[in-house]
């Protein structure tokens, strides 16, 4: 899995940025707001996700991890694939999308090309409890654990005794 891409921006087009990483140019599909922040010849770091289909490998790039998380969350709803999730992020910011889903605002969601009234209602129904607070990634278990604590929990889970 590819979690992020860091390198020099080689080119930017309408919906794709090519970033050179280790001598290889990677094409990333990005939202217009993300593309507008990139400059050819300048270094860039993009959060990324790789979509694997039987006939293609497609990289999607994001300005930050919050945008990436919402992209992945949107795809868990039935009828939403990577292109529609990318279109939603192209029209609205992650905060606006989270708020619209949490509040059941279908009129905001229908502004996205490809999402009709029924699709917006389905998004609200399926994702309302999953979107989390506006402006933040969902919290998973409080503060991050030290690696030693993770190892200890793993060993205890495997049956080792810990004194």
C-alpha cells in the first residue's frame, strides 16, 4: 500500500499531478484545490491511496490525511467509487462534506456531479455515524501508544504472561 508520495512535481494538468520519486514519475489524481497548491519543479508531499482494480492501478493524491481519510470513508457507501469520492472532494472541503453528512444536508451533497437526491440520502444514512467531528480525524483509542506498549499487548494477546 502507498500512504504518501514525496518528491519533485514534474507536471500538473487538469486532474493529474506527476511527482518524480526516486527517478520514477508517479501520476496522482488530485482534487483541483490540491493541484492549485503544487508548483512544477518544487518539492511536494501528498497523502496518497492506491486503488487496485483487475485492469488498473490508480493513485489518488491528497493535500492532507484528513482529505485522504474522507475519500476512503466515502467509498464505503454503496454506489460510491473513487471517481465520485474525488468529485465530492473537488466540489467541497472535507469539513463541508462532514458537516453535510452529519446534519443530513442533502442539498449540499447534490451539488456534486453524480450525486442525486437518492444518492445524497443514501450517503447520509450510511455515513452519518462514521464521519466523526468536523475538522479532525476520528480519534482511535486516545493518544498513540509507545511501541513498547504495543509489543507488550501483542505478546499478552498471544498468551505470554506479563508480570
